[in-house]
DNA sequence: ACGGTAGTGGTTACCGCTAACACGATCCGG
DNA sequence: CCGGATCGTGTTAGCGGTAACCACTACCGT
C-alpha cells in the first residue's frame, strides 16, 4: 500500500510534521484535547489518521511515570473459577483504558514472587493477587514500589493493602450449619490440600466451628484432603465411605470435587441424598443441572473481579486512599442433593 | 525498615553508586554477565540486593526497542476452552522470561481492533489472536507494526502470518463420519451462531461435507444454531426433536451444549444412545464422567497455546522467519453415548 | 492606552536505560 | 619489545514521549 518499510514505527514527530505543529502540541491534542484550539486539534487528528500513528505508551509511561497496566497473579489460569474473576477485572479495566497482564503462580509463593517482580519491572500501576500468603521478599518489593494492591482469595486478617473477597470461613460454616439444620449429623468434609493455600484452611476452620457450635465432635475419619479434579472427587467419596466415619452428608469444599462425586453416585445408582447427601462450594452452572441438582454456595466470583478493579482504579486515579476491605456476600443455594 | 519513602523507585544509578561502577556496567552485569569481570559482577549483584533494585523494563524496552511482552486476544476469558490455551501460552512465555497481556474481544472484530491497537501502543513483541477475522484497519496496523502474529482459532486459508490450530472443518467431518459409520443416518447438528465466528462455519461445512460424501441429503430440520451454555444445549435438544427431522443422533459442535443435553436426557430417564445418540466437540473432562460417557473430540487446546507461544518466540528471537502453519491433530474419543 | 490575564503553542530538560563507540590495560606473536 | 588484537569499563547520545516553564497573542476593564 504505502511505501513505508514494515517495522518503521511512526513517531509523534512524524505526526507533528504533517500537522505542522510541535510534538508537544500533538501530545496535548491526544491527551488533553480541550487544551488546544479546535482547529489544531482537527489538524492533528487528521495527521494521526493519515500516518497511522499509535502512541508509544512505553515512552509515555517512562516520561510521565504513570502506567496504565495492572498486574494480576492467579494460582492457575486453567480454572473456570478464576476465569470468571479475570473476566470481571478485564471488563472494568478496558472501560477505563487500562491493560491487564496475567501470570500464574501455580499455587506457589516463590512463583508468585517471581511474577510480582516481573510486574514491578514493567512498572504496573497496581497489582491484584489471588493468594494471600506471600514471601517476605515479595511483600518488601511491593512496599518499596508503593503501588496499590488488592488481595482477593479470602478475607485476610493481615492485608497487604486492600482486600476484596468473601469469607471462606463463614461460607464453609454457613454451609455446615445448613446441613446441620437439615438434621445431618455425620458430615464429611473434603478440601483441597491445606498446605497449599489459606482458602482451604479457612474453609476447614469454618466447618469445625459449625460443628463445635452444634456440640458435635470433630471426627478425623470424616475429613479428607485431596487434589483438585473430577477424579479426586470420586476418590474422596470412596475413601470417606470406607473410613468408617459413616457420613450421612459430604461437603466438598473445593473445585469440581462435588461434581465428580455426584456423577459417581449417578453411575452407581445411589440415591442422593438417600445414600449420602452432597453439598458443594462453587457456583458452577453445572451443579444445578445434575441429577439431583447439587446444593452449593453462590460465590461472587465475577463481582470480586469487578470490585477489585474498581477499588484499584479508585486509588490509582486518586479518588480514594488507605486500606480497605470489601466483604462480598455469598449465598446458599439449596437444591435436591441435600 | 530503611529510610526510603515508599514510591521512591530505585534506579540503576543507585546500584551503580553503591557498586562504584558506571550505570553501563550495571546494565551489562545484569544482561550480559559474561562480559563483566567476576569481581565487578559480584559487587553489582550485591548492590542490587542491597538496594532492592528492580530493573525498569519500560526504559529498557524503549531504549533497546525490544519488548518482552506478548499480547493475546481471546473472544472470552470466561470459558474453560480458552483458559486451557492461555495456560499453555503462559507456561511457555514464563520459561522464556516473557510477559503476557490479555484482552477479550467479546467475539467482536471492533473490540479486537481496539485491543490490538492498545497492545501495539504497548509495543508488544508479538500477538496471538484467537479469531481469524479482523477489521481491515486491524490488519493494516499489524502490518505497519511489522511484528509476528499467530492466529489460532482455526486453520485459515488467508493467514495474517502464522497459524497454529487444528482444522475445525476436518474435525467436524471426522465426527460426522464416525456417526455415519456407526449407522446413524439422521444426524442432527447444533452449532454456536455462525455469524459470530469462522470456527462454527468451518464445523458446519465439515458436517455437510461428510453427509454429502455419504450421499445423504442435508435436512435443514436437523440443523440448529444456538447461543453457548448449558441451558442452550437443553433447548437445542428439545427444538431438534420437535422439528420433525427425527434425529437418531445429535452432534453438538460447540462449548458445553452437549453436557446440557446429556444431563437433560439423564433427568428425563432417556436411554442414550437408545432414544438419541449424543456426540460433543470438546475435550472437557466432564464428558467422560457423565452417564453414559459422551463421545467427543480431543482437541489440542493446551498444545495450541504452547506451540503458538513457541513459534512466536522463535520468530522474535530470530530462530525462524516467514509464514508458517502448524496443523495440530484432533482425535475422536468413542464412548458410550454413541 | 495600559497592565493584567487567559488561552495557545513552543522550548528545554529530562524519564531510566542501552547501543555504539572510545579508551586504557593486558596479552600475544613475531 | 613493538603493533595489533582482546578485554573490561566508561562516555556520549539517544529511544519517544511529557512536565514545566516560557513566549506570544488576543482581549479585558479601567
């Protein structure tokens, strides 16, 4: 089409030449249109289109020490639960002209530290971290950088800065209470590995708290820790029934475990809740479509993303200051499986 | 701890002062350690740790006109199919010290253009686009930028640059053939909206091609277009059975449609494939756990991500040049539902 | 008619880093 | 023992923008 060799980036200079103004005027026409005369603005806009100019934000950010990039660290991208939160973040950021960088920590604090270091290197304007446990070095780096941070894996007692989440403890407690109210007495509890993340630990504490409140003993035979995944749910079902705790209900507090277990019951022709009741922790669409539909918690996944982005932008754009904790609500969805 | 006010970024200068060398030497010690004497290198490394220096890649990229950021545009983040590809990309990039920026196009070419523009503004080193239809302006911008691009939604006849995908056409054709081989003759076909993306169109062409090959007529009563989602699968099942085409099998060529339909059959107590056979298009774990397990295609989602990142890096790091099409294989997983 | 004052647009000096080159020291073969 | 390669480090000049400041031109009320 045109004679420019590919890769020959168009600079503001080129726009300035075509519009017959200085580069500073081009800069202003693009960032503060109201500060240049309508006539010049039109000339600049025309020139921008003519030469196909795309402003270099690396240069812009370096010069103004203002960035429009947000860094997000999630344990895993390949998980629909986080996907929903990411979508929420992304939606809000785009509306405000910000960009999103993503890294996954693989559930490890060292990998998280590496991701944070990389993001700080890119001089992100803010961070959103799903995990709430960080290496001391990571914390130090963030402090040094002085940028706002949102943690959103769980409500945490020692926030780095801002927190947007729901209480994993309260949610697990609420569901356990719900089962107790339905007269289940031997409630099994399955989590993801406790060592790996605070969320699982919070959930287990909530489960224990509800039992204690009801004056029931904590029976180790009723409690299990398994890796994520459908197959693990099946395995958990088997192991729990074999352990001798004789559960009348099982509360699967992680990922897709409940789905695996529920489907396995279908496969074996077991009545649910006749043989054993099943409750889940996630608001995965699917749970409502199983036979029977599975009781679960509605968690504000998408809203966590939205609100996280919002509070971050509020800080970045100077509309707010200081720590902040947003406690989003969850809700029990009672269905046929209990 | 230390007296620095937060936000007072540590610059290379500061490291240089502490290590008693020039900034250039610090730069070298970090990027080309072998070009610096071991003694000086150690002093620099010590100083970096001491002052908590995190290199500013904005400045670095600006100066060297080399970026380590890759931009990815997917139709939607909130979809486990893309999530798996994203994870693949992310894994490879991290290993090579590159960063990932993500935007979603919401299945629209204009939104894609906006995302591409934003990424070019960040001077990304390369782009990965899931969609294969783009606005002319988007194409022009990419050409002008002269950066490598990978498209990975489907094998496309007119690639922008590189393509890493499988053939949606061939995959749909293979599954239709598979059903024909199993003696199904009235095969229903459900897709996502054809207007929205080329992938759906390719799949439908594949379905039609298999029918034609078998000498069977194309019956419009057997073909349906629905939005994504579990509920849509249920709806499709109903509408297809009501349409009078009398299907003996239904091939759901999109998202989680098949799951919705299969669960609905379970709910109604219909034998599958007795009442109607069901085939799906995605390798979602779950399909194998349903009752009966659902026949489907294994698609190289994760590998698409991995390979996309790899070919992109090959180009960026000068190990390869020129257009390239990588045709990844799919596989039929025959299970109880057919 | 004058200083005051918006309102516009240009000039200069960086932002933090790196390419390219310059320079002195050491090393080498002939 | 000298000329040229080699090594290690410093100097200079930007990369492409923007902040801060300055200069110029209306236009104002008194």
